[in-house]
C-alpha cells in the first residue's frame, strides 16, 4: 500500500534549537517525541543557508547548480522536475500549506504573490492546492492567504505584527524582555497566529480529501525568522 507523506519544514532554525538535539532554551516536546520514536539524522546537510535555493532543492531533489536558484530573487523554473508533480502523476493528492517561496516575494507577476488576491488556491507546481503565508500577518510586499484571512476575520489582530527591520520601521525599536529589535510581543490570540493557521489548514485539508487515497502534504512553517513576534500567551508558556 502506498503511504501518505507529510513533510514539515521550519525556517531558519538551527538543529540545536530542538530539545532532542540538546536545545535548552525552548521546549519542543512534539518534535522530541518524533525523534524518539523515529529517526534523528545527525549528519544531514542543507544545500544552502539561503531560503529560495534550499527550498528549491527540497522540492526538486537537485543541487543548486542544477536547478539554478543560486540566491533569493531567482524563481525556480516552472519546468523543473519536482516531487509534488511526480507524486501527483502517480495518483497522489498534493497540497502545500504555509510558506512556499519558490518565487520572489517582491514581484507581483508570480502565482504565489497574486493567488490570495485572485481567490485562487492552485493548482500550481504540482500541488493541487496551495494556501500560503509568510513571516507576518501584514500584507507586506505580497498578499498571501494568511494575512488576507486575518484582515478579513480578525482585523484588530493585524497590528500585532511588525514588518521587517527596514529603516525607520517600528520593529527596529527595542522590544520584549531584552530591548532588542524585532522581538516585539504580539497580543494576538494563539489560535489566530500563522503557525496555528497553518496547522488548522492542514487538518481541514486532510479531513476534506483524506478519503480519496494517498496524500502528500508539504507543511511549511514560516517560523522562527525575524521579525519575531510570538503570540503573548505562547511566549508566557515557555
């Protein structure tokens, strides 16, 4: 029997940030449990420390020289082979929930940046469905599905997020417990935060299409990169 596939990625997170790898600052019980009951690869090597090249390698299985995305701002060619399309061609239902970033966020001509505004969820790049978010609940340079949902459903929560630390941006001010930039406390209810939105979208999708057979779900959590702004109740629980 073919297996369902769930690939969960986080963004800009060191291996030793996890409790199972010696991290002591944050509690990561769910990932630690997966490490205990499964496999914890201690010699894995990322192809790049930069977002778009690394993500393109995950999707295609190709080296950076092969797929050509050598830095952020270079879109992954749409004709590039990828695991989602391969599995879709072999009967899998496919979806990507969270951050994609196979296309530059600043350009308004790519599907990732226009889908939410157009009311579209795909298909795109072999994924039958895409529901996208970035690092913030603000529209920013692109309007993804999460900030659109937040603005429509909980508009008062948008102001709890801060944009990136460009000159004069509020996130450059001292915040939080240390007075450091980009660590403002976010008063948003945790169930409205984008990591929880991503998980809820996952559960809803599995419930809707799980009966159709095999499912591949790429769950792209867009944390923990800056601007950091964890939901206040989550911060107080750590």
